[in-house]
C-alpha cells in the first residue's frame, strides 16, 4: 500500500484540495509525541481554512487533551459538556485563525458512550449540507468506536508509521470499515536518511575474524586472550572483536638488503701495455749505467752527449 506523504511545510498547498468534498475527516496520531501531533493537527486545520470553507476542530483525545495548550487556551467547556450536559456547541467553540475550535472539556468516565452517541451522524450530515468540514482529533481505538464513518483519515506522525505496530493495526482496522487514508502528515517527504554505518562497527563473518587474528606463540598468553574475548563479548560481541582485529599492529617487514655494487672497469682507460713497461725498464737501466759511468769518468763539466737525454730520445 502506497501512503501519500504530507510534509508539514507543504500543508497549505496540499490540504485544501485533499479535503475537497469531505465533510468529516479524522486526524489520528501515530506517535508518542502528542505535542508534535497536536501542532500538526492545528497545521492541517489552518491549511484547510484557506479554502474559504468553515472548519471545525474538535479535541476527542479525552485521556490527555492537548490541542488547547498548543494555542494557549484554558477553556472551561468543551465537547463533553455539549454531549453530556447539553451545552451549546456555539458556546463551547472558540474561533482561532479562522478555525472553530472545541476543546475536550470536562473529564468524563463515559468516553465509550460519547463516541457511540448517534449525534455524530447528525453532525456529519449537517456539515455535509453546509459544505463545511469537521476535523476530529482522536486515537485509532476511539475512531473504531465512533458511531459515524468519516469521509477520510489523515495520520499524524513525524516519521510515518509501521502497519505492523499496534497503532498501525488500529489504523488498518479503521480502513477496513471503508475509511480512505488521505495521507500521513510528517516532517519531510521521506524518512531521514540513516547515517552510514562505521566500517569498524560492522563485524566480518566469524571465519574472517579467526583468520585475521594470530594465535599466541607463547603458552602464557592464552589466559590473556581468553579474558579479552570474554570482556569483548560482554561489551559488544563481534563488533568489538572486529575493531580489535583492525587495530592490531601490522607485522614490521624485514629490511631489504641492497646487493653489493661491484666496480666496473671504465671503458677506454686500460692500463699500460707490457711493451711500454719494457721500454721504461730499459730506459731506467740505461740511467743507472750512465750514472755509474759518470762517476768513473770524471767531473760533471764534461759537455759530451748526456746519456739520460739520449735514453729519453731513444725510448
């Protein structure tokens, strides 16, 4: 079943056309926040009054009436006084924001008789003839005992309602009597999006937890693991164990040793050849022989060809 959402911020645009041709519409709270529900009921009544029709709002939540508190009234008479003590409805009504409001009135011990009073059928017919709209604020249980069948039903709940709940079942029972559900007044078009779950709070399957947790290598660590597991189960079960597994320190990888760098010979810079070593050796030998001969021949003033210079040129 598709339920039409009626956001409170859009009631002025949605309600007038929604209640066109309706003479009696029930406003049924489906929330424990009766202060919110009372404010929403007044918003529906004010929005309906924009259609230039005569609108009457009656507080039939006899156990805990709150509609008068929403607008700051302290009435002494209401619907109970009109039905049980023949007080005029005109006297019991208060016009507020173009809405004729009738409070609950005197506390009664005969609420069931008030809902079953055949006078509701006469009021229903009279509002239809006058092209006026009667809005009844009451519970789903009280609506089931009402002597007349409303032309429509509007549910009041900030976040919608569950059909499987007790209130939802009461609303379903009312709809089975032939009362159409016109919509659900709520805070927004759709329910508020739930926050994204924290990945750390989502527990992986047990197999993954056992695979990700290392077994203690030392026998003395076993009692500590058992104590931690019991404490984790008492504090949140698998979710806490999952967080502990994620927060476990990762093993430090072994350092990678760099391969030794071997020196490579530089291309184009080869060492001296064996032939060149032989030439240098011969030149050195000649120098030694020349020095020895110089000592045996005489003083260094001799101008003959120098053997070192000759050896350098010969080499």
